[in-house]
C-alpha cells in the first residue's frame, strides 16, 4: 500500500488530490443511494466502483448449476443447523460496493442477528460464483479482491461448461487457490465443516438427487 501511495504523498498536489477524491467519493455515495432506490425485486443488480451493473439473463446451463449447488449446500446447512444460505438476489453491502453473489453462507453467529425484513447484508463466510462470459472478469477481479478484503473465508468459482470448481481459502488478507476439483472428486471445505460434496452433484441432476437423499 505504501508503494501505491508514495507518488501521491510526495506530490505538491497532495491536498488537491485528497479534495478531488473526497468529492468523487461523495458523488459515488449519492449514486449508491440512487441505486438502492432504483433497484427492484425483479432485477439482479450490483453496484461496483460507482456504477450500476444490471445483469442480463443467464443461459440455462448456468441456472441449472446454481440450482444444483443451492440444493446441495442448503440441504447440508439446514441438516446440520450451521446457519443461513443466501442465493442470487441477497444483497451483500461492503464498504464501497454491493454484490448479489450466486450463493453465499452465513454462520449462525451472523445469521441469528438478521431480521425478516432485512435487505442489506454483511460479508458472508463463504461465497460461490458460477462463471459466465459476462461476469468472469469481475468474479476473478474486483469481487475476489473485495470479498477477501472483507474477510470472506472461502470462495468457490464454478465453471459450468468445463465442469470444475476452483476453491480458494483466505490467507493473510488474500485468496489463495487451494485446489481445482473435477470429475469424480469430492469437495471438502474449511467453512462448511464436514461437507463431502461430489463434484458430479453440482453438474448432474441424478448425482444431485443422490447426494440430497442423506438429508431427507
């Protein structure tokens, strides 16, 4: 951080730069307030670096993978009473940006504080994003950096076409790739304790149904 700031701190324009930044951030907060007032339940939208991002409809493959992942993770979490699973339109409010991840998990310590009418939520403990051509840049870029900055402990990137899962763990304020799961492998987790999720259960309806039998 010091290396990034050094040219600014040594500049004779330091006070001007700070004033410009304050003015920009004030303007950005106004745009953020507009975002909160503008979005509806029918839209999947995010606020990233001062811009309102309205997501286009997803392809069927993406939708099916999100559904399979939701069924599997939510079934496990409810069965073991671990907390709350949110999906798609649950708005995560971070310091500067607002995101609606495909899937997220809050442990009981956080989730028991939520109210039924709550619309904005803190950083989850675990997040999964299903990649698409329109979202991959942000999923691997600003979101990954922001989630790590705010203490998300585990991050999954799910590739629906190639059918693999990248699993990242938080270490020293950044995400580090732990493993890429595919084929007949079984995913284990630091956050979702004791889960053993077959990769096939994310991409195959039959495997997903078989996995969920243990919860009913």
